[in-house]
C-alpha cells in the first residue's frame, strides 16, 4: 500500500475585492452552462472573489453569508479541488485548508472535461449542523441550500467571463471517501470553474 501524502499546507487568500463586476441583469443575460475549459489557472485574487461570491461572509457582525441557508444552518461547505490537492474553504479566515494531497479532479465528475478545469468546486453538506431538522428537512435543505451557492457561482462566472457548469453526474459517495469525509458530510454537487477553452485549440 502506498503511504499517503500529508495534506497540502493552508493557503491564505487575499481579501476579496467586493466591488465592481457586472450589473446583475447583465450577468443574468450571460449566465450559461459551459463544458469546455482552458487549463489556465485562476489567480489567488480571482479564487478569493469566487469563493466570497459563492458563500463568503458578507455581514461580519453576524457571520452571515452571500448565500442563504435554511435556519441559517450554513451547512454547505465548499471544497476546492485542484491539480495540487483538495482544500476546504474557511470563510471565517477566508483561507483554504489543505485536506488531501494529489489531483482529485477526475473523481469530481464522470465527464472528461471535469479533469481539465483548473478548479472544481465540491459542495458538501454537513448534516450534523442541521440541529432540529427532521428526516424531510435533512433530505430537502442540503440540495436546496447548495443550489443558492451554485447560482452565486454561475452569476459570478457570467460577470467575470469564466466557464462553469453544475454537475450531478458524479460518483458522490466515492468523492466523499476520497475527500476523507465522515458519513454525515455528504457531497451534494460539483461545479468546475475556469477560463473558457480557446475555440482555436
Ligand atoms: C442540479 C444540476 C445538475 C446538473 N448536472 C449536470 C451534469 O451532470 N452534467 C452536465 O453536463 N450538465 C449538468 N447540468 C447543467 C444542465 O444540463 C444545464 O443547466 C441545462 O442544460 C440548461 O443549460 P444552461 O445552464 O446553459 O441554461 C446540471 C444543472 C443543474 C442545475
């Protein structure tokens, strides 16, 4: 058995630039699913803005987020899967915490383009945070709250000229295992993000 590598070190992201971007109506006009990615990496500054827009803290006084969540459970975590490893986004410190070494992108979607995107976001619902939820709530709210985060990603990408697509064609239990997640932290969706592929290539 191969010895497992230690997780990659944490990455401090630059503070997100939270001004600018397109008017929301213009971004809605451009919102689209794209399945063709350039290998060009996202800069830390772009990743910082992407993660903040997706599910960062927009009200530091309460710790509340850019995406709503049922009962403010904030049960959806974002994992950033790149060639150099997988990371969990820590919105409080606006940093990436190394989780697993190695390239897990091929495990983040069954379609071939997924492994070509420089970043694949994985949405993980931590069911343990949903205090008081009944069985119906535990099955309904995580995908619902994931959808709000995913929609933020779509709109941010439209505004920035980035390509993205939400994916359910994922072996979610296998990805959960590769990320080393316990049984009550479940993958709900993945979403590659990157620059659009050059049509000439
Ligand atoms: C929850 C969800 C899951 C999706 N899963 C996949 C997928 O696994 N593979 C894929 O290629 N597209 C997937 N899509 C993208 C849809 O196919 C796409 O949104 C639809 O064709 C409409 O195109 P548009 O987003 O450009 O309007 C998914 C979209 C959503 C909202």
